[in-house]
C-alpha cells in the first residue's frame, strides 16, 4: 500500500508565521519546502535561462510572468516529489492564474497528491509586533529572515 502524498499551502498575512511553521515542518517532520523566492534567486544567481528571464522582468519593473513561475514550480516539484511524501508550497500560488495552473497540475500531473490549505489567523497587533521585530539578511543570495522575539520557536 502506498503512502499518502501531501502538498501543504500555508495562507496568512505577512508575519502570521507561515515561514516559521514551514521551517518547523521541514526540521521536525522531514517535509520538503518549495520556496518560489529561493527558487527565483537560485535561477538568477546561476544565470539559467529562467534566471535571465526573471532578472529581465525585475529590471524592467514588471512582475515575473505567471507562466514562468508556474513552469519553474512544476519543474522543481517534480524533482522534490521523487523522494518526499510531503511538500510545502511557499509563495505559490500568488495570483488567480497561478491558482488555476496549480489546480490543473493537481488534476493532471500530480493527481495522486492531496492538497491541504491551512489558513493562519493572527490578531493584527501580534502581526504588527512580529513584523517590527523581523530582520532580513541584506545579502541577496541569502535573505534569511530572523526575529528579535525571545522565543525562537514561536510561530
């Protein structure tokens, strides 16, 4: 009998804990995390064809086309799906077109995977406090997020 394969999508306001929760799932449960931001930075840094298109969009002051993001996500997901029973989508989908593309991919290419959408609801004052305590590494290759909160396990 095959194990269930799951895709998790955490939704919530900036500062609601999506990234922190994803990190804990990766560290404690062994899930994979597919971050579109990290993927874009990797392609740009490695100067792949996709990276050149991403850099051109950014330098032109435009959003990266949904089709390009979706192609990149599907390619990366195919790689991750080979050795994982759970993948967290981080930063995807962000638009209706991307959500439609994800729906199509789940129906056609990844129909053995179960999608779980988890909405994180946090009070506005807590979000404001968390964002005020957030630090982001200025190195373009890193951009890791840190918190000045005393409890580093806080989601």
